């Protein structure tokens, strides 16, 4: 799909500084026009056509092209005087550069890649050029005009007030399709902090490490073994869980997602659980003696096995550049395999093992004085996790590997 973005002629008539201020206005830490280009690229537009006024500052154009190139995105720049999307003559002049079907994105339209990717094809004599539209070259050169009936979700940035609205819109849409009630509640709490962090140099990875530190403080509190220290530890672990939400939200907001960051987040989750369980084990030992150490060791061993097996399964289930799609694909495979009673049960209870949900129950059980119960349930759940991960690895992902390498030895298959 081709995406077409046009910078209005008025920016060629402004002073260079004023034009740069408006075009490169920071929206959640990313310059406006660059955000528009990157959003179109993330929405699977593999060809970006940027239409610039002939008199636009060369320095501004170089900044636009250079900034997008840092993200591995190549854009084609066409300089055209007095381009007006409402006039069919301007589109005819662009005919050598246009695909038969293309996605029009206003230069100041702030939205998400998911919303932009689902813009329907406009079946009108003309489209509403103030909003994104998927249309064809045939439609835009027709002389008789009408108004588009569909409206896209997003915000057109025209002032500081609309820029603030655009940031709130983006932060509110930094969740995932698989978010449930608990995770959505967590993300609502994180929104003001994510928006604030987007205007700083703090990276998503730094937020991830911050969550690890808070988890360590939580483990230290649990290790005291008393009721109020345990409540404090549960609250700190809840805050650490919010850090886990914020790093992903910030990464999506600033186009900073990366395979390394995804694996780092998974490692941080596992390490946070290990810290938590170690702290709870020490606290339980103060009350129940040696039996708590035995259960705690079993819990930590299970958690380590679960972390290793799920990390390896993530590599099998996704491509190297998209490890973040692991859960979505795994849930999809469970749905397709609903005829298997194990898959059906796991699909129902899998969500409760996610950190965004588990942090709620740790706080609840701790306040109710049921920490020993969650200690035992966590031990059972950790071992079931790695056992079922190996089961589904063989059921879902081993077949594709044997298709590629049918002569692999049984020993290697077992490994």
C-alpha cells in the first residue's frame, strides 16, 4: 500500500523557523510530520510519497527525510507548487508517482497504526481531505465532488490545544487488543506518567529497569515476614507491575519497539517474580520454618523453568523481528485447538497468569492474610506453566520444524 502525505503550500510562504516550529511540533516526544510518516509506515504502507511545496526550505526537507531514515523508512519526496488535494489537476500532475490505490494521510493527522490500517476504501466522487482516506487515482481525478461519509478516529493538530488532545488520544490508545478489565485499569493509572515521560529522554528500557528496582524493594519488604511489611511489599509489587505496563506504552507511543526490548521486558518479568518469590519465601520461613524453604525452592525452580521455556517458545512462535506477537498467536492457536480439552482449559485460565492481572490478586490475598495460599498456588502454577509450555511447543510448533528438517535425529527433536 502507498501512503500519500502532502505539506500545504502555506509553509513555503512562512519564515523557515516558523514553518519548522509548526511542522515539527512535538507530539508525545515525536515531531508531528515525522509521527504522521511513521504511523503510516507502521500501518503497513511500504511506499511513502511526501508532497512538498517547491519553495519549502531545503533544511526542513532534509530533516524530515533524515529523521525517518533513522527508523529504516525510505520516503519519496516530490516537490510540487500549489498542490491542492481538492483539485484534480494536482493529482494528474502526480500520476507518474501514484499507485492505482493509495492511502491519503493529512500531514497533521495524529492517530494509531491500528486505526490507520483499517481505513476503508472510499467509494465517493471525492474524499474528505481533512481526514485519512483510502482511495484510487480514478476517484481523485473525477470532476464532480461530494463529501465523504466516513470519519476516521484521530486528531488534526492545528493549535496547542489540539496538540494536547492528540497526546491524550495517543496515550489512551497505547494498550493492546488482548487487554482485559484489570490491564485496562492499570493502563488508565499509567496514562499521566506515560505522557509526561514521552517528553523526556527516558527510554522504555530505563522504565523496565526501574520496575526491577521496585520489585527488589517489594521482595525486601516481604522478607520481613510481618503483616504490614507484607502489605507494603504487595503494594510495591503492584507499582512495579505498573512500570511493566508503562514501558510498553511508552515504546509504542515513541515508536521505540524492538525485539531486544520485548525480550528484555520478558526477562524483567521473570526476574521480578524471582525476587518476589524469594522475598516471600524468607518471610514464610520466619513463620513456618524449614517447610517454607522447601516450598520456596520448588517455587523458584518452577519459575526459572517457566521463564526459560516460554522464552524459547516465543522464538519458535514468532519471527525474529516480531517477538511481541507471541501471546496473540498463542491465543489464536488455542482458539483453533478448542476441541482439545487441555487447550480449552488453558485458554480460559491463561489470562490469570499475566502480570497485569496477578498483581491485583497478590495485593488482595496479602491484605486478606492469605499469603500462604498464594504461595502454594504460585508454586503449582509455575510448574504447570513450564510443563504445559513444553506440551504446546510439541503440539503447535514442533510440526513446522520437522517439515523443514525431516531428517533431524530423535535426540535433537527431544532437545
